[in-house]
């Protein structure tokens, strides 16, 4: 892997970690971004989406190594 691949993976995994570690912050941002027009997910849902995102990023990155 090239250094920029690690940087990209770090940025995208960091995005997922934000969802996993700070779900209330994600929910507030989501509410601000949509101006409260959509229903808000719960913290557990946000954490699960964050974990799924991290798994997706890692699987795509590792698949690219083959």
C-alpha cells in the first residue's frame, strides 16, 4: 500500500469512529443538517452504522491489497 492509501483509510475509519464514539454529536449534526425534517435515529443505531462503515472501509482496503 502507498502512504496515501493509509491516509485515506485513516480518514474514513476516523469518520466511522466518530459515529461509534460520539453518536450524540452525529445526531445533533444530522438534525442541524436536515433542519429537523427527518426522524432522528437513536444512539445505538448510529453506533451500528459506524461499525458497519468501519467494516466496509477495512474490507475494501484489504481487498485492494490482493
